C-alpha cells in the first residue's frame, strides 16, 4: 500500500517536472496566438494607451475589427482564393512528386541520387531571383492578375520539396514487400499502387500538408502576379488593405491572421503523429 | 545617368524613322491638347480598358472615392472601363520590376517612396505634353517637382501629390512646463530634454524605415546640409553642416529619447503620440489622425507646427513623393494620358477625400484656403509648407543612385551610428564611402 502510494507520488513528481519543463515552451508557442486573439477583440483606444494593462481587456471587447475584415475588405474572397490555390497546388504536387520520388528512390536509375539532390537544390533558389523570369512565363500564359498564375508558379517550389521528401520516405519501405507483390503478379505500377503507396501514407500526407502550407505562406509571387483585390490570396490581400502607409489596422490584422492560422494549426494537430512519421521517415537511410 | 537599358547612339541625320516619330509625336501632342481643350476624350479610347496600379492610401475613404467615384464617373463619361488595383506602397517596386520583365501589366502605375522614373524611363511613355499642359493650366509646378519625373529633358511621370511630415506636438505639456512651441530644432531639443524626465520623451526613427529617410533629411537640410548639387553629379554630404546635424541628432537622442527608437518602424511614432507618451513627433499627419481616432484626450492637446528651423533659420521639409507613370507597352496610352489630366484637374476633390494628406505640386492648387487643411485651425499651418518642400537628393535631382542610397538607408544609418556612439568623423568617412561606392557603381553601369 505504502509502496503504491510512493510510486504514485514519484509518478506525480515526474509529471510535475516534465510539465514544468514544458511550460516555457508552451508559453512561447501560445503567447502570440493569445496576443492575436485579444488584439482582434480590443477597441483601438485600448490598444494605444500605454497606461493600460496590455494583457487583458481594459475596455469592452468589440467585433468592429471583424466587421472591417468581412464587410470592408475582400477577406472572404481571399480565403476562398487561398484555399483553392493551396488545394490545386497540393494536388499538382501529389500527382507529380509521388511518381518522381518513387522513381528516384526505387527504380535504380543512373545518377538518381544526384538527380534527387539537384531537384532539392532548385527548392533553395530564392523567389526574389525567380519572380522576374517567371513573370514572363505568367504573361505568356495569359494568366497575369489571375490567381491561376499562382497555381502554375507555386509547384516550382512545392514539387522539388515534395519529391525530395518522398524519396526519403520511399527508401524506408522494405524492398521485399514490393518484390513479394511482383512475385504475386503485380507489375511496377500495381506494386506501387497496392503495396508501396498504402504504407507510405504518412509521407504522402506530409508532402500534401507541406504543399498546402507553403502555398499559403507565399507573399512575393502573389504580389508580383496578382493585383486585383478579389483575386489575391490572404498573405497579399491582408497587408494591402489593412496596412495603409504607416497606419496599421492592428485589430483586423490580428483577426485575419487568427482566422487563417488557427484552422491550419488544428489541421496539423489532427495529423501530428503521421506528420512526424512522414518527416522522420527517411532518417537513417 | 544609369538605366536598365543602355542608350543606343542616335543617328545624326534626319531619317525616315525620325521623321515618322516626330510627326507622330506632333499629331499625338496636338490631339491631346485639342482633347484637353474640348474636355472630351477622343472617340478612339471608347470601349477600351484602363488598368491602374497604386498603393493603398492612408485614408480608406480616398480609395473609395478614387475607385468608385473618380474612375467610374470618368470611365462612364468617356466609355472606358477602368480597373484600379492596390498593393502596399513599399511593394510597388517589386511589382513594377515584374511588369517590366513581363512587358505586360497595368497601363498606369504609381510610385510612392521609391520614385523609379529615371530607372525605367526608357520603358515609360513620354508624358511631357500632359505635364506641360497641367503646369500651364494650374499655375506651374513647384520647383522640386521637375526632378522627380524628368529624364533627358522630357517628362515621364506626373507628380500628383506629396505627403508632408510636420512637427506634431503636445501643447498642454509644452505650456505646463513653460516651453516655447518647437519652431526651431533647438527648441524641439530643449522640450525633449525637459519633458523626458517627466515621462514624455520624443522619438525619431534611428532605424531602416521610410520615415527615418525623410525625417533625418529634414534635419540635415534645415541645418544647411545638402545631398547633391543641382546637376546631380556631385555629392555634397561631406560638409560642416552635415557634421552639425549629426552632432545635434546625437544630443537629441541622449537628452530626449529612449533606446526603443532603434527598433522603430514607420508606425511607431504614430503609436507614441497616440499613447500620450511623446512630447512631439515629426511625422505625416497620420500620427495626428491616429491620435484623433484613438485617443481624444491627447488629441485635443495635439497641435501641428511649422517645420522647425535649423541654426541659420533655414526650414526644409523632406516629403514623401508620389508619381504616376504610363508604361510604354500600354496599349491604351491615350486613355491613360487623358485620365492623368483628369486626376490633376480633380485634385481638390481628392485632397478633401484624403482628409488633407494629399498636398499639391501645382502652385494653382496650393492657393489658400486649401481643402480640409484650410478650414481646420490646427492644420492651417500646413498651407505654408509648399515653399519649403524638398525630396531625396535635395537640392539636386532624385536620380537613380540617390534612390539606391535611399533604399539602403545610408543617411539614417549615419545618424544611427552617431547616436549609438561612433565618432562623427568615422561616420562621415563611412557614409561618404557608401555614397561614392553607389555613385561609382551607377557610373560604371
């Protein structure tokens, strides 16, 4: 009895230490979200007065910033544009990077390793260098000032990253599984679709999430290729209409960031285990 | 002069191509003048589309007026469909580069902060006819306007308005402490020195932002300093006046500011004033308007003063310029020119919509009382600013190397280095080195 109690106490103490150690990290991670949340609901005078306690409401909360966001800007259209662009880019990345990653990892192609590294290197070329030549491509395709331009452009960085990520993941799938499938009568494609792909879901999912979030983060390409207010994605639309010269609409800015950022954070959370599995899939190979 | 495209040597003889170009320009010019005189657009622009790219104005109501009234009414009147797109003003150069590379994009493009007329002029439409006609109609341009848009004797942009950065101060704090209004930089320094210990310091950005570029130039030029000579060929930064301005900035920081100014951005001084802390700021009237909208108690004691004078009584206010240009690749240059003319003619309406932000480059439009600021007792003083307005490069032109100096924040960095404790002579050496390096690079190009 006494031993069980001691064990429970030990366990409790251990948890206490663990949570005490985690607390600063949680605070650092959560504080910006908390700050966004209260700023989005604060009245402007509450934001600007230095004699107020900044961490809580000193005046009654307000929905005014969200009214500005939804009724005086194209925020609704920006969200739809962003999600649609991200979905298209994720799809294009998936359709391209999965076979590319598989081919480079499994088909024993000559110089596959170097090709893989080269593909990844293209991901490292900064957009500030690429946006000028790409603007010619976009103009030639007649896509200037339409969000479709971004569906064409974003895969230039999501495909190399996805390919490289999936290469690492496909290498972790035991060769024997694929060989067994081929012994059972599958061709390359059949073995890939029936055996390799199902066990690679965490890697594929990670590539999709990355493609999705990388598309949502871009600013420069969106700025360079899409100017009409109703065609912009969130990262370009928000600063355009909510930062006017040196006047910042802090409440609406924070509200805009919160509404886009929170669902993505929740989405990440749902797939966290698979995401970690996908990210670490190629480690050690 | 350096450009993206190198100039080709022109033939000395008057050949067929030159004849056609001259004749074409003559016909276009005379038709524009006829059109302006008739106040009606020619039939050939009917049914066309005009695309305009500009910033998001400080005042949302100005954009509403511009997008929904000005362009719509003009478009309906002339049978032109007008589309206006907005992007943040600091991002306009990136978008301009993309459109230049693509050879396609908007017909009219605005520049604010970074005025790139001289960088792109070979790819821009010649707007000399519009510029001259507007000057003739509205009493001439202020002297400093020309340098923003002129290249090789022609005009490639229309300066529509500029934004002042006046002295904005807390009269209640000044009165309570027996301080004189900050009519000189020395009085401003005394006020900051007196009020900082009482919890009311001042602040000017010692950082890399647009306001720092503008404010420290106002100090420098008011102290008698200069950036370029009128030819644009000679750098004039290395002077006794610059050294005096740097020493003044160091004293102002030590006595009247706190270290947060090293991390300030363009909006920080707005917040400083609106929060009730600052005793004065030197900023666009956005600071005044932000205070009006967020802190009525502070606002009722917030006043705007004349640009502070330097030691010899000189006053120079370095302003944020705005210029509109037309791409040469635009297929609708005629409509673009007609619209720019209309923009100039409706300036006063625009100034009202902007709540007094937009200041005119044209003398005839700067007559008292000006819209909004002419009827507001606290803002009336702004009407006296046009004669002391300057832009980057003052008293020289706003040429491409100066634009790079501005973009690299060389001058604010000089002031920051001194405020952080480097010796004035070391900073002068570094600053002159940067100016010379940038100018030499452009000369080589």
